[in-house]
C-alpha cells in the first residue's frame, strides 16, 4: 500500500499566499474529492503537487511513501508515482500521444514496445476514437476529447496517485460516465489513489469518494463522507462561510513554458 501525504502545505504566487496550510492523506485505492468554489485554490493545489513552475512553496511537505516531492522536478514526481490530469490540458504540436507515453515508459524502466497495445486497449475501453490517437497531443481536440486523452494516459501509465483537476469539465453525460467508471475501476484494479478536484457532485456518482473535503480560501474547512457532496449540491458553499467568489487579484504571469524546469 502507498501513501500520498500532504502536510502543512502553504504556497502562493509572488507575495500572494493562496494555499494556507493544507493537510491531506490519501492511501492506495482511496478516492478523496476536493470540492470548493471558484478561486478557492483547487488548481493551485494540483499545480503545486505536480511542481508547476511559477509557484512559491512557503512551508509544508508532499511525499509519496516517505519520499519528499517538493523540490523535485515534475518528471521526478511522475517517477515517484504521481499523475496530474490537468484542468486545461496543454496542446503539444509535433509530439504524438504514443511518443509521449513511450518516453514515459522508458523513463520508468518499462518496455516501450508495450505502449501500442496498451493504448489500443485503453482507447477501446473508454470509447476514445482511434483516429484521435494519431494526432499530435491534444492539438485541435475538443475540451471533452482532451479529458478523454488524460484518462487514457492515466490508464496506460498506471500511476500510484492521480490528481484530477476538474476532469469532469467539458465532458458530456456519457463521456463523464465512461471516464469516471474507468478511474473508479483503476482504484480496485491497480489500487490507484485519487484526489479528485471538482465543483460538482455528478462525477462522484460513479467515482465514489471515500472522503469529501471542502476547500475555501486556501484551507480545508470541512471533511466528511460522500453525503457531504450531496449536501453541497443542495446548499452550495455558503454554509462553509464562503461568500460569492472573490474577484481575481491582479494576475501574475506564470511562465509561458509549462515544461520549464524550475529547479534547473
Ligand atoms: P480554483 O481552481 O479553485 O478555481 P485557483 O487555484 O485557480 O482556484 O486560484 C486560486 C486563487 O489564486 C484565485 O484567487 C486566483 O485568482 C489566484 N490566482 C491563480 N493564478 C494566479 C496568477 N497567475 N496570478 C495571481 N493570482 C492567481
Ligand atoms: Mg481550477
């Protein structure tokens, strides 16, 4: 069994603190949902976990099975077993899905030659159109197709922990069911641990959470069982002292290149 442990995590952009002390522990096979209004810091949490450049970590720790990840470049975090399905997956002209997955396999000591068959199998399993497999990564994909593509990569790579940043956004009802069923299956088939960030409880009908957390203004203000998601659907976030989403502060530009190595 593996453990993803986040403790006392404080992080922000420039002077602005966005995450104000996050504690979360996810075990293999568990699904934790993180719900919260716009601007509460959900994507910041996802980015900081995976090591996106541009964020400043002020305190805390993120580890997988005791290995500290903060300070490691993104690819090392991936090797440690962490996977991020991005809210807005990046288009990568000139690089095929196949090539990206083969590199990833090679980097983790697995056989490149297994990728083709795994991709075919996963595409069939979730109902991802085969024609899309030959396009450059995400280029000209619809929002929903990008989320399918993230799910397919998750299925092929078999990480230990997946952080899903609004994997449900952009998916129609059938696609949402296919994606959430596939991820739910991974929690039992390969003991995947999931941190599912979402606004809506709908995805949690198939991807059944063990624990639901409410994130508000950079803090986890409530945690409970699946019934908490149902309750939020009824009451909104107001019961947790959340006003209407705060206006965006002046934007600090993040680095253009999401693959830049901040630790180089
Ligand atoms: P969520 O994903 O929960 O909607 P985010 O993590 O994207 O929220 O944003 C959390 C807060 O940080 C928001 O107030 C947002 O305006 C702010 N923020 C996010 N990115 C930037 C940035 N590049 N510059 C300044 N503020 C930012
Ligand atoms: Mg977000």
